[in-house]
């Protein structure tokens, strides 16, 4: 489950390092893309199954 969230964030950070920029609009764009990609990945069947498994494990 951690991979679904950390992979887009890692890609975003790598992109910012490659671009070597500190422009606010670019940082905002990359952050928005990261959030969007994470949202898309969480909508997949495998992510839903993983979330259900986590809920069952941590629900009393």
C-alpha cells in the first residue's frame, strides 16, 4: 500500500531535482500532478483490495 503513495511522490521529487528549479508555479504543478496520480492509483482494484485488507486488520 505504501508503494501506491510513495511512487508518485518519488517521481515528483526526482522531476524537481532534474529540472533544478524553485519556481512556485512549477512546484505547484508537480505537487498537483503527484496528488492526481496518487488519487488515480488509489482508485484501482488492487488498491481498493489493499485498503479493505487494512481496514479489516485494524478494525476491532
